C-alpha cells in the first residue's frame, strides 16, 4: 500500500532546501483537509537550498525535475494518479541530487 505524499510533506535536498509541492490539475483529494499531491506538475520548485561549490562557483538546487517518478503504478485517488511518499528516492533535483522525506505525514493514516 503506497503512502500518499501530502502538500505539507517536506521533501529536502541534501543542502537543506525544501520542495514547494504544487499540483497542475488542482486538488485531487485530501487527508484531514491537507491536499494529496499528484504527479501532474512538470517540476516542483525548491526553496532555501544552501548550495554547494564546484571550484569557485556556488550552485543551488532550484527544483525537482521529475515529479512523475514518484507516481504509484496502481494507486489512484478519484481516477487520478497520486504521488507515493515511498518512491521519493526516485526524485532528483535540477543539480542531480536525490531528495529525502524522513517522516511522511500520511504514514499514520495508512493501514498496512
Ligand atoms: Zn540542494
């Protein structure tokens, strides 16, 4: 059973940046009023990346470029594919880094 990714989940790049989760198609459903994320966006912006140095150039992650990668294959809500918090390890920032989500908010609501 997938764990839905919610709008308030804090996906982080390795440099303390946090993704701003947004939907292109609007809210599909919610858990206790908190929107469940779908994978319709072409990218999710990242805010607050502290960056890293390549030579004397500082680079920042500015987005997650592949939201579709965390689509759960057989997990739809109201006919729409939603994002699976257990697949966030497949997401990459625009600088090629993986992101992490230590505590998916919806986890306690998903019965196993
Ligand atoms: Zn970063």
